[in-house]
């Protein structure tokens, strides 16, 4: 369904840092109002821009590592190098209106397209050099946008974004939890598969909690048709020690989608020693047990591959 997208030039304030201007912005996606932050190089004129999506818990709240990721991996690098950055609160989160738990992946992709529409109206932005970066399930959103709006996006990066569907994602999550609690991998898989099927059956009937509502909203979703139709330059990055997304499962899924060989426009890397946020940790490392706001080192190899690829393709 086509959205009627309007740009609201709301400036809650501007913050000037060395070499950059940080601006609070809002834009519309259909009837919803989304709040975000636009970070511009000083005296920006006709510059490329990255849209970042990701870093949320399954029930809609921001993961504490999201702010660290944005600050260190994105803000500290791209604006001072001449690339603008936009990140925003998903519908129903923070200052954005709407319902997060009832939104589908297509809804979130429509919001990302609204962000693109907003940026294309900004005089500081080059409308032909817009890139989208999705982290975690935000990778699904980036994949959808890359496939369905290729004329409006120049490049896409999916960071720890699943290449398989929602049921496999749930099995992955449960399997990892069982294994990290000492259960044999084969036995863990059987238990995880049974649990995932049971939970999906229940949420298809009734979803009482926020996390189950989110599970319900993505029932049956698979990124396969979108990934198969991506024609723009796209980067898929996985972490070797990502408990939330096993890179071997992600690669197997890509091989299923492209049985002959990966298209030349897709670049795929697995980062040694990296977890879901590309920190260097063991597979069973827990942010909650260590304190959510713990400061971990980002993989040097991740920074190198990701930053170099963006500079090359945007």
C-alpha cells in the first residue's frame, strides 16, 4: 500500500560538535509521527547519508548497547568523514507514535522508506547517495527496503541480520540458550524446535505479553524473496560468536537462496570472535549478567570491513 508521506521540519534543537551538527527531527510515515536524530557534517551540502535501524529488544525497548554502537561505530566515523547519519525511534518506541508490538516487518520497512522520503527533501542530502544499515532484526528491514526501493537506496548493510525466517530465528535463540546452559547441541536443537513451534502456535491464537505480540507480528516471515531480489550493492556481516544468529545457519540459508553462487553485488563476511553487536566476546557472554551498559571492545576487523565497504559503495 502506498503511503502518503509528509515531512515535518520540526527542530527540537541543534547541537554543534566539532565538525558536525546534530539535529532533532521528526517525519511522518502514513499517520504516524517518528522522531529521530540527523547528524550532519558541518556546512553539509549534497552529502551522502546513512540510515541506521536496529538495537531493540524483542519487546520494543532499546538495547543499552544501541547507544554505544551508534556513538562509536557510526557517529564517531561517518559525519566527520562527510557522510550524514540518521537514526530514529521505531513506531511505538521513545518519541514515535504507533504500536511497536503490532507492527509487521513490512510496516517497519514502510517507516524506513518514509525516512528516505524525508531525507530526499533535505537540501543538505544527495538523494542519489542514501544507504541503509540494519542491525539484528533491523537487517530484515534493510533487506526489504533494498529489494523494494532500489531506485531510492544506493547501498545496504545487514549487520547480524537473519537471512532465514522467524521460526528458524526463534529456534536459534532457544537452541543457544539451551547450549549455554550445558545441554548437548543435538538434544538442544530438538528441545528448541519443539519450544519454538509450541510458542508460535500459542501466539497465533493469543498474545498477552509485548514479546509475544512481537512474535505474532512476524509469524511466517521469511526474508528469502527479498534477499533473492536485491540488486544494489549489499553487505552481510555476521559474528563468529553471535549466539542470537549462528553464522553457519545464516550462510546455509544464503546458499539455499542462491544454490549456484552468490550474486556479485552481495558481499558476505563472518567476523572472528564477534558477537551480535560485534564486540569481541565468547558465544555465551551475557550483557545482563555483566551489566547491560558494560563497555566492550568492538572488533577491529568488523570496523575495518564495515567502514571500508560503506566508504567504497556510498
